[in-house]
């Protein structure tokens, strides 16, 4: 080994130990590496020569303080020469320790997270009997902090006023907030979301808005910034549940009304049939009497005439009543038919507007497409990258064939829970169709997408999925693609799907990218 190799290893040692490249630290590292290599360097043996010249007490004291360099040796001797007596040294050391603690307490409350944390740890160190090695380590941490501390971030405030790097308070007082112009899209986007949310709270079937829904809607309209507050989250969820309940109640009432009309219509039809039967009997009776009529007396004719008149009158009245009822019921049936058609249309619209998959309770394909379009708009406007991850459950058909479709539904629901648990609050996950799922990871590159996909894959592989005392072994294949490496959203989604197909071809239970 030559001297250049020793120098290179010395510098590498300093990097591994987290020390700066100073003359003292370099000399210490160089001597250690030279000793390991078997090189005898005079400068490295000077301390030992000087140590041997001292008496035994001083030599023991040097060992106690772990003196390793000529510089530390010199400081040790100077401190010995400056001491007047042991009590003075003890008082001085105690005063310096108290002084150091007060300085650290001041640093701890300053507006710098790294300095405050280091000050807190240093106070803990001084409160116990720390070794010289520990003290030296913390001394090095403070040296590293002061040499790497950068205040250039304050220059970003120059647009708002004068920046004084020596006084944070003065800098803040000098800020002119009138120069602070938020991006015009921020309030617009927030108010737009607030408007959409308020519109979604209006019942789609029920004719009236509940007081509670009206109250939260008014609050959001008045102050869209409430959407950023966690305190209104519970109110919004409650209002949504109430909106659904109102629609359900309205549908129930309409169905009951339809049943009532049908019952009434049935009774009318029965009455008409009974009335017709009665008229027929009366006609038959009169027919028999007319057949037995011999013209021997007008009495029978008069009776027959009277009966015929009675029947004719009854038939006329029944016909008029029937015509009137038919007209009335015809109008009711027409109105009912229109109302049923309207209800069907409203229910269809409600179904189309639904964004939740009924089985997994994740977002459905329609909602996923909307979120991807939103992410695409953010990418086009702000260059915010995002990653699309496709998931497909391996051999899912065999689960249905072996255990039944109920088991398949249970597996889909279990996987949805895993996917939702592993996703961040800013991520969007949903069921794309069948056993295929998608995750849209905001401000994440392809490497981050692979990490997320592997976390989900490992969770699924190690999960104990039980169905009727049967454990179902399950794996998932994943395809990952990021937006910034493709020329369109459609191409990104297509690439993720192709990567998923590649994972299937390469053996399943794996993550592929493209």
C-alpha cells in the first residue's frame, strides 16, 4: 500500500464517521490508516513521545481525557498551566456548564427545527454524566451545523420587503403583505369545488332540502375555505347521508302512492265487472218475461216496459259512470305513467352520477376517469407528475369456480381494504372493472409507484384470507407507468396496462414498468 492509498482511505474514514475535513481530524484519520497499513510516520508518534516525558499522574490523566492529537495535548497543557487551584477549576467548570445550558435553552426556542432539536439533545447530554467521546460527538454535530447552515431561503422574501439576515423578527415586520399575490387559480378552484359540493348536496329526487343540509350549504357558499378545515368534515358527511335518506324517503312515498292508485283502480274495475254482471241478469229476466208475453194484458207490458226502462236507465247511468271513471282513471294513469317515467329517468341519472363501486366501496371507473382527467389538467398546467398503477388479481376465476361467487366477492372486498389502507390520503384508488383495480398516485414518479405496488403485493401475498374456514391463497400482478415519460394520458394508461400484461406473462405476482 502506498501513501496515496492511505490518504484516500483517510478521507473515506472521515466521510463514514461524519466528520469535516479539518487538519486535526485528517491527522487523526491519517495516523490510524498508516498504523493499519504498517507505515511508521514520525508525526504520528510525536504524541507518544511527549506523553512518555510526563510523570505517571499526568499520563493517567491524558488517558482519562482520551487525548489523541497534538492539538488536544497542547490544550490540555495550557489548561493545566492556567489553573490556579482545584476549587477555582471546579467553580469555573460549573459556571461554564450552567452558561452552556442557558445558551442551549435559548437556542431551543429559536425558529429553527434542526438547531432546536440538537439543543434539546445537548441539554440531555449535559444533565447526565456523559463520556468525553459523547461530548466530542455532539461538538462535531454543532460544528457540522454551523458550517452547513444556509440562510439563503430568506432571500425568497425580498419580493415582499427588506430582508435582514441578522433578525428574523425585523424581516417579518418589514414584510408588505399587499405585495403577496396568490395564484389566481387557488381561490377560483376552491370556490368552484365549494359550488360543486353544494350542488351535490341538493336531493336529486326529494322536492325539499332539509334544514341541516341548507345550513352547511350556506356556510360553504359563504366561506369556501372551510373545505380546508377538518372540523366541517363530519358535518359534510352527515349532510350527504341525510341527502341520501331524503331521496330514499321520497322514492318510498312515491311507490306507496302508486300502490294506492293501483288498488283504487283494481276496485273500480271489480265494481264495473260486478255492475255488468248485475245488468246482464236483469236483461235476462226481462227477456224471459218478454218471451212469455201473450198480449193478454197491458199490465205485463207495462211491467216489462218499466223493467226495460229501469235497465236502460241503469245501463245509461253505469255507462256514464263508466265513461266518467274511465276518463278520470285515464288521466290518472297518464299522469302516473309520466311520473313513473320521470322517476326512472331520475333514478338512472342518480345511478350514472354515482362514483362508488357498490361492492368494494372504492371509486368506480367513471370516478377514476374523472380523477385522471383532473390529474392530467394539473400536469398540463403545473407540471405535477403522477403515476398510474394497474392491479389484477391472479387466477381470480379459479376462486369463483372453487369456492363460489360469494367467495370471489369477499376476496375483492378484502383486496380493496388492503389497497385503501396502503394508499395515502392524496392518492386515488378504485375498481376499474372485474378483478382489476387502479391507483393514481399524485406527485409520484415510477420508482415511487413500484415501491407502492410492491407494498400492496406483499400485503396481499401474506394476508390470511379466510372464507368459511377455507384459506384462500391470493397474489396480484402490477403494472406501473408515470405521466411525464409519455406524451398523453391515454398513452400513460395504455403503458400501465401493457406493463400489467407483461407481469402476467412473466409469471404473475410481480411488478413491471413500461
